[in-house]
C-alpha cells in the first residue's frame, strides 16, 4: 500500500502551482482562447516567450543539459493549470519530445538538443500511424539505410501536434525490422509534407506528415537499443500530462457550470436549487477529486517500475471519465445554448474527446489495468 503522505505537494510543486495558477489565468482568459482558435498558429508567441523565461521547458531536463533538474511530478501542476485555463501552445509537445531524447537519445543528441529545448526551441513527436493504434510499437513507417549512410524514410503520420511551429520532429519508424526513433529538422520537410488536420479540439493544432523521400543523416537516429523503452516512457508520460490537463479542465468546467446554476432563474427559482441539478454537479465534483488524487499519486510514483504504470493508467482513465461527465452535464444544464459552439462547455467537452483519442481512452487503460492487476 502506498504511503498516503506522499500525496501531498512538495515545495517545488506548490511553488509551481501558485505561479502557474496566476500566470495562466492572466494570460489565457476565455475570450483570448476563442480568438486564438481563428489564428493559424494557434498560440501567442509572446506568451510562449514568457513560458520560456519562467524556465518551464527545462523543469524535467537535467541541469547538465540546461534544465532545472526536477522531474515530471513538477511538470504536472503546470500542465494542470494550462488545462484549467486552456492556455494554448506547444508546451505538451515539446515536453514529450524532451522526454524522448532523455530516455532514448544518444549522448551527443542530449548535449545538443536538450539545451535548445530548455531555451525555447519547439519540438514534437510523430508517432501516430494511419492505423490509429494506441500501441506505439505498431509501426508501419520505415527507414532504410542508403549507400551514402543516410536514412531514407517512408510512410505517413497523423495527429502530429504543433508540427508547423516545431523546429525539431522525432518520428517512429521501423529500422531493420526493429522500432526506432529518428530526429530531424522541420526545415528538411518539403512544403507539401505537412497538412493541417481538422480535429475536434480547435484550440490545438494537428498535422498529417508525409515521410516519403525524406533523408535524415545517420546521426539522426536515436539509440536503437533504447527505442522500445523510450516508446513506453513516452506513452506513459503523455498519459500523465494529459491527465493533468484534463483535471484542470474538469475543475474549470465545474466552476463554469456552478456560476450558471447560481445565476439562472427558472420558474422564480435559481436552477441550482433543484435536486435534479444539484446531485449531478456533486457527482461531477466527486469525480474531479478522485481524478486529481489519482493524478498526484501517479506523479509521485511515476518512476517506480510497475507501480508507476498502474497509477498512470488509473489517472488517465479517471481523468477521461471525470472530464467527460462534467462537460456533458455542463452542456445539458445550459439547455439549448449548451449545444451551440458559443457555450464554453463545448470547448471542454471537445478537449475531453481529444485527449481520449490520444494515447488511449478510459476503456483502453482499464483493459490494460486488468492485465496488470489480475
């Protein structure tokens, strides 16, 4: 049984939570979130520069590579507040790319690329195949060695977040029949290689990527002996940070709904006084508290073999369930207006659907947990 005392905030987490709460609230009001939906880039470059100056990109990067030398447990409160205020930007993508390098990169790649990411260079991962399998080891894209020693890539990727803004991309391929990760510069792509995708969460930017014909220097390959472990680490890290963003979003949509229940009058009474609305919003809050407890439990034991995976899958499953339920109730409680795009509850519901589609929904993780626990 886990030590319940470990579920409290560390001093670093508490500090980051306080700073992130005020920063995200001031930099990402809902009116700005909606404005950025119409922006091609999808995020505010000035806010991104401020995030870099705060050192958030280097939180989980070791000091010898220009980071703060903390861990993913300290990234979680930042991600949670970004989700609470729907702060747009490539923080999630870049953090995942840094983790891929940390776990799967060569010594030279870490020395060169990690300091760049800590200083604000944007990076992303291209892992999703047209088969839409959440198993990152099910790879169809390939890399073959050319006579000159370069790697020639072939295949297609989907749901590559922030690819157009990225300077570095890390893609999964099969190299000599084995999973491998290959890093290359965004500038190496032809203009037609990237195509923006229409996705359910329009506060995010996603692209399809064609790898056909792309040649990468031999030193672009990450350590092939660590590729399988890196893919597993990426999978769990992505789910941990997604759970954090969803917990923040769940808190926000509950607050949004409560504000409506406390002001909307129907038949001479505040609608929040009706039991038919009281009970579901309480259920939503209970689900949120359960999800947040799972989240910080997973954050604290993430690096523990076996236990970390179980806790992370529990956190993602509960966060998916909690946010979906809270956002659904918000839409229904707002009546006809709730079913229009002008209602903010729509943005939270779409965010829940997006994260359910990335790296596994609640049902997928529960199935994995059954194998791990039984």
